[in-house]
């Protein structure tokens, strides 16, 4: 065991003297994850919202209703209206501070009630394409609604616009009662179309879909970035065997009383220690940022470390069968990047086509990534998790024995 620890410490000290190497292993996945998060709108996505400046020169009840209809709540959160003076609004539009500016002219209320032509002036921001169209569509819907309202109550609206009879300040009781009767009759006539609705909607909750909705995009990026970093670390650590061969370290180990297996165990322990340190920092930051339950952190850390050690042993196996260091680097890179793309280490499985995700879950990193998410979300039972750990240790053991056989069969003397 002393020789094993000596070998591991030697490797740790060498890697500590080369911080740029570790920065590349960790920095590239972080940069890629940051770019993916920006492309998909961050942790929870961003709801587009149009900012509309409204210059209300009519200042009437109907103009205020129009401003309210364009408010955030009435427009479903897609539009936010702000009342401003027209000259101030034009200056802000020139600076690009809003999506659009709506000018409600004086006499708007009277024209609407009398069904006379009236023009609403809408200035749009040329630097935006989609949001101004949303504002125009909202105004066209309001215009259509006004048209149909006049088809139903046109005479009453014109009567209201003309005001009380000459010499009176308010409408008479008979006129108010007649208007109320007509409104009630209209409501009854439309009731068969509006209540109950002609279309009935039946809803059911898919439990699997409900669980997926609770998973934020930020959580999906956590295992993606983590296992991308593990692949980079595994590939980088596997190249270290060529340095041992170039410096004749392997040849000295072969002719020494120490067994080659002890040397290999020391290198695996060294790599596992680096993987453990990276996973510890990444998971602590990820759990804190995503507010995950810390009760799953120890098990997730163990699984991620063992997964990284398995990937490193697999990359080391490829290096030992390569004819040169350059060939080993090309081979491991050629295998690593397809594993990233398909195995959920570049894009989350949830963002892939189903057929590709089905293939990706069968890859080594994709299989380990799926179990990692199950551990974090507490969706795995002890029995299946125990079998998964046995499978992970079994694959790592087989790869370790293959590496040991290759070292004894001529690689060290090359």
C-alpha cells in the first residue's frame, strides 16, 4: 500500500504544478454550459413582453379602458402599458426604450360610441420584429370587438354618446329601464352560445409529465456540465500514461520488486482523487444554486466519482492499445465527442429526439448520467441503485484488469 500511495501522491503533485490543465478540463464544460443556458433562456426561460407607451390625449372612460386592456394582466403578461406624454414618449421611442407607442387622439371615445372613423397612431420600434406584431394583433382584436359590439348594441351606444335629452342633465328613468331591459334580453339571447360553452374541455394529469415539469432547465444542465467535465478529465488523465512511458517510469516499475498492479492502482486513485475534488466543488455549487435537497449530496458525490473513475479507466484502456501518443489522443477524442453528443453530456436528453435519447441512455456516460439524476431527484429504489453500483464497479474492474494485462504485455517496455 505504501507504493500505491507514493504513486498517487506523485501524480497529484505533478498535476498540481500544471493548473492550466485542470482549468481547461473544467473551464470548457462551464463555458459550453453557459452558452447553452443563454441559448435556451437561462434557468427558467424568459417570457417575452412588449413595452407599450400610451399617450392618452382623450383622457376619457373608454380610452382608459383601452389602456387597461393593454395592461400586463389583461393581455396575458405579453404587454405592459405605460402612460406618458406624447413628446416624452417620442423621445423615448427615438432612444429605443420601448416596443411601441400608441397615441389615442382627442375625441376617441365619442367616435367609438357613434361608430365614426377614428385613427389610433402606433409607432413601433424597428429594432424589434416579433413584439411589435403582438401589439398590432392585440389592437386589431380590440377593433374587431368594437365592430361586433355595435352590431349588437349600436343604437344604445349612439344614444349614450348623444347624451341626455335637451334640458336634462341625466337620462330619464324610462330610458334607463329600457336600456337595462335590452341588455338583459341580449344577455339571454347570447346565453346559449356563451354559457355553457359549446366546447367542453376535459383535462387529465400525466404523473410523469407533472414530474418533468417540476424539473427546471438549470437542473438539466447540472448533470450535463458535470459529466462533460468528467469526460474531459478522463481523457486528459488517460494521456498521463504516455508521460510515464516517455520518462521510463513504467520500465523501472517492471524491473522493480513492486508489482505493476500496485502502480496502476496508484494512478487510478490519483485520478479518482482529482475527480472527487471537481465533483465536490461542482455539486456543492449546483445544489446551492438550484436549492436541491442536501440529503442526496453524499450519494450523488460517490456516484459521480465512481463514474468518473470508470470513464478514466476506459480512456486509459484505449490509450494502452494505441500505437503512439498521437494515435491515442486521436482515438480518445474521436470516441469522447460522440459520447458527449449522444450521451447527454452536451445536450440534455429532454432536449433530444426520443430515438436519439434512447440510444444515448445506453452509452456509458449516458447510463451513468441517468442514474445520477435519479439519485438527485430521489427517484431510484435501493434495489435498482445497488445493482447499478455493482454494474459500475464491475465494468471498472474489468477495464482495470485489461489495463493491467496490457501493461504486463509489452506496453511498459515500449
